[in-house]
C-alpha cells in the first residue's frame, strides 16, 4: 500500500540476524510515556529502550534503561542520548504552570526543537512526535476532518499555541531533512486508571471530589454548547505508537475512539440528567477558580476545547493497521474508577495522591509545576 504522500506503508524490513530496534522515549514516565514503554517492551522488533525523564522512576520495565533529562535546560545535550538509536519518540510535555507560560514555552517549544534538532544531528532515521487535536485550528463538530485540516491551534491558550508552533517548526524541519522519517500523532483526550491522580492534579485541582464522582451521586451533567470532544484509552494510543515505530509510515495520524463525548454520554455513565448551561456561566466559573488558584486549568484552555474539530481516524486504521480495543465508555469508566480510588502508576508524574496532598497543592499554589 502507498500512502497519500507517496511512501510505502509496510512493516520495516530488517535482516533477521540484525539486532532489533533501539528506541529512545523522551518523556517516558507520563500518562502516554509509561504506556508506550510497556507496549514497546512487549514488541519483538524492539531490542532496547532508553527512557528520558526529568524525574527517573524506581520502575524497571522490560528492555529499558533510564537517564535524567530536563528539556527546559538550555544547556542540555541530547545528541549523546540519541546517537545509535533507530527511532526517537518524543512525548514530553509540561501542562503546568499555566500561570507561567514562559516556563511551558521553554520546556515544550524550545525543548521540542532541541529534540528535533538532536534527532537529525545524531543521525536517527525516524522521529515519532506526540502532537494533539489541540494543534488543529477551530473546526466543525458535525463532521470529522482529516489530517489536512489547518494546524494553527487556538492562539489564546498556551497548550494549543505551543502545539501549533511545533507543527510549523516540523514543516520546515522535514523540508530540511527529507530522509528522516517524521510521524506526527494527533491524539484526542487520553484516559486510563493509572493516570487518574495525575490528571486530577493537572486539570481538576484539589477541589475535585474524586471519591464522589460515581453513578448516582452526581445529579446533573452540564450541557454546554460546543462541548463535544473525542477520547481514547491510553493503551490504545500506545498501540498506535508501537505501529508508528515498527512500520515504514510518515506524516500525521488522527487517533481517537468513537463516539465523540458530549453531555449525554457523560450523563449515561454517571446516571445523571443533562442540564443546559450557558457557555459564559461555566467559563466564568473556570476563570474565577483559575485566577484564585483553586483550579489549574485556564479559561483559555476551556475556550480552546470548545473549538477543536472532530477527527477522522481513517488513515490510522488503514495505514497503521490500528483499531482501538477499548470503547469510549470503557476508557471513561476506568478513569472515573481510578479517580474515586486515588489511583496512580509507578512513576513520579503518575504517583497516587498522598495523604494531605491536596492541602499541599493549595499551600504551594495550584497549577505549579509538580
């Protein structure tokens, strides 16, 4: 099969006597990174992985060694870590502090540029980068768009602005390095049980009553015009990364499960009823909580979520041979169970909430870099 940009879509052809793929995973300890490391550890074509993270875990997954790297450090030298690798998978991202956009710009944009340039300088043949549905320009929610939809983001939110900037950088980067295989994974919202505590800290804050988010206890779900989005279980995202590492594909791939999530879907999961709420009312609540440092998510990110388009995932299904194994309901129900249980994972970003952790969040400033 040939892709729309003229490249053959097939598994990487390797000498059976040659060593397997050597993969570097940048940002290997977060929601996606930990799942990618587990999944690639099960892949016969992968012989070894180097996981790079700001805080190295005690976790010892199969085939994986660890190194400490802070992409926000302007003096960091990534080339020695990348030299000899077959693929670099770049997943690292700072969601916080939203009150300090210069910090996230340094870590995400300048750090991302360092990863891209070091990949080329080290002679690595392939780069797989975690973009996002947030990179897309505002678009329709009554039909799905493919990977040709413009990627200029929503300029007022740091997250979407930074994702869009790296898309533009990669356009020029690919033109300068035509022999380097570049894959951009544009994912919807990712959920799994192990990410529940982290995502509560990053997006919900200490006031989210996780133990009470259960069927029968949540009376209503607000129905806000435009609030319709796509989700995916993190394990299914990791399976797509596995395919991108081991197949000779390039370009962008939309990744999400069906159907899109709206108030009706959430209400059914929670056994609640839907209540129509004006957009300005809910946004005002988000803005007030953010300004008072009671919630980490900014009102501009809320604005961006209301404008993201729905994604057509046909190309990923066709060229990566990918199908999500978990339904949208399964992914959300698993995440909500983790939220009630204060669940976490084996790495510092995924750590469970400690006893008094929410008091510490308030005392140190909600939305600070963890």
